[in-house]
C-alpha cells in the first residue's frame, strides 16, 4: 500500500472499524446532527426495537425546515409541520439529546449551527439525514448526508455501513475578480463537471482561491458538493479554521485544544497523494454566474445569454433543456441582464451566514428594493441574526425595503409558509433550482448573495463587477 494518503483517506482510516472482502466497511461516526424532516421514522424504529441512542452527547437536534420565519411565537399553523417539530422535541428529550427549540437563540439551519457550536470539527466523521451535510467538510471533516434507515443505525450504534468513495480534487488557482465569490466558484464547478461529475467521489477543494476564502465561503463551496453528485466535499483545515473554532461552546478547551490543533495540522493530503480524478479551474477567469434552468449545472455568465438547446447534439439533453427553458419561461438568446425578477431570497445553508449578510448590507445601504420585487433576508441561525442586528444590518435591510426574518430553511424549499407563487421568478442564494423547489411552478435562479442583492435593487440581473 502506498504511504501517500489524501486527507479523506486519513479520516477514513482513522474511523474504519471493519472492511468485508466485498469492500463494505463499518466506520465510526463522531457527530450526528438531526432535524425534524428525516428523523421521525428512525426514532420510531429505534423505539420499536427497544434500543436507545448510543452516544446522545454526540448527537444534536434542531428544527429548521418546517419552522416559520415570521411570528414564531404564535406557533406553527400547519398541522403536519407542527407534528414533525413536536415529535423531534419529544424524541430528543426521551433520548437525552440536546435540542435547540425555535425559541432558543442558537436555533437555526442544521448546517449553520453545527459549525457555530464547534460541534463540527476537523478530522471528524459527521452525518445528518440531509444531503447538504457536505457543508461541514469546509472544516476538514468527512461529512455526508444519510438516509432514514442509516439515521436509525447511527442512533443505535454510532457507526455507519459504507463503501469507501474515490478521491477527487478540484483545484481552483488564481485570484477571484472583484464581485465574484465562493458561490460563483461552486456553481462554475458544477457547470463544468455536471450534476453527475463527482458521483462516487469525495471532492477535496484545493488551490489558492480556496485557501483565500473565509470559513463562510468554504462552507458555501462544500455545501453544494452534493449538487455535483459527490458523496462529500472537504477543504484542508488551516489557521482560519482553527481561529473560527477556538472557544466555540463544543470545541475542545485548554490542553485538549492544543492537542486537537496539533492533530488537525497532520490532516492535509500528502503532497504526493494520488487522486482518482483531478479538475482545475482558474479563479481569475470566473464571472458572476446565474442558473437559467432547473438543474444547478445550468450555469451561465451574467454577461452572457440564455443558451439555445438546439446547439446540443444529444437528443435527450436537447429535450430536457428545452423543457427547462419552457418551465423557466425563458427564450434562447435572451440576455441574462434582461431577466426581470419578482422575488429575491437571501438565506439558506449555502448563503445565510454573517459574511453573506454583511456583503449584502454593504451593497444595498442607502438604496431601495425595486418596486416590482419582493425581497427577503433570512439569517441562517439565531446567532447570525443577533450578530447582524448588533451590527445594525437589519436596519439597513429594512430601510432598503427588504423583509428581515427569523432563522430557518425558509424559501430554500417549500416546506414552510415561505414560498413562491406559480410563475414567480426568484433570484435565490440557495442551492437547488429543481422544478417546484421554492413553490409549485416557482422559477428559481441560483446566484451569489452579491448578485441577489443587486437584482433586488435593479429588478433584473446586473453584472456586479460594475457595482459600487
Ligand atoms: C428535507 C431534507 C431531507 C433535504 C435534504 O436532504 O437535503 C433538504 O434539506 C433539501 O435541501 O432538499
Ligand atoms: S437551507 Fe435548504 S438546502 Fe439547507 S438544509 Fe435547509 S432546505 Fe436543505
């Protein structure tokens, strides 16, 4: 066996309990995040089997998908949503699991609160019944989404049955132009390799442009790994990672902190480690991007136009992209900057963090949301909300005509009262633009927070490279 290992190999080896001759492996799970949508059947099955949660202190529960972002104190009107949230609360209490209720200032989107609490740590294996668990890989963790039966398995045993995914490296060299950010990087990667481009792989993001990103930006990149088909995404931990985590409630303290940091410094891939697949991108050449279709790979430069499916050689592709254009109500050749918006949504586990909100505030301060547009800003957690308010960002947003909400998944997906009406067109900082994702027949364009902010003011897409 070659001595050179990738960071993912190292984390895998550190957690491997057993491998069968057919490659099926059992790995230890360090951290388990739980939300209300994917966990009820798992707890129920556990109860029926007469089992208990193996390591409750390494499990953290929060309600985020179904929770309203207005008048939370009034409770949840929708009976199904209310039942799911109440069930999670009961399951957590019965099993001795920490639960952040809607009234708790630490409540928020599961992928925002994990890092905030220092529950997410480098070198760890982290799972959650949620595809965007890949977000936590920004800290150099192997973090992946799991299904309901796997949730039950992890609750009961703190282990998971897996086949080892392959290694892929995406290197983004160079410096990002002004106005181009982490969201543009990941959308450009998905545009380049497609939604199946990383299937069966764990992506390590590397290169100067990735190292230059803040932890927030790195989370944005890792968050969307799943949209490229990857099992997980990760980034080598460095001084920024350690600075972000230091003194967080769940992070190691005192001597244990020093020991942990010393171990985390050993995590990065060996220089001669071999990846099964390599992709390179030049950050300096990236424009701000917009999705035009109903898949995150349908990416176009803001300075470009809606592509013509007729140019595609593959018949199935041609048909599916035509259908996407039809659903989106767009015409081939239409200039992206001519696309007018009805709604703007700034938030989600992709772009609902403090750095995103600061950027938006800088851009919209002293300006007004366009008359045609209804725009809302939803912080990713209660702590993000508090921080934003302490900095006066909420005033800037409200003065500019944005709505300022309570934290949750909100309009990222139509599981709570925040949704698009049929035919409405939205610039959204979330991660999925599937048909109906933000509401029945709603039309979603995925963009960066900067692009969403500019679109809210102008009423149509604008090239933010010229924004001042
Ligand atoms: C509801 C949940 C299981 C789902 C996921 O797995 O990602 C959601 O968070 C999403 O973003 O589509
Ligand atoms: S914000 Fe969106 S992507 Fe993230 S967990 Fe919630 S629904 Fe899923």
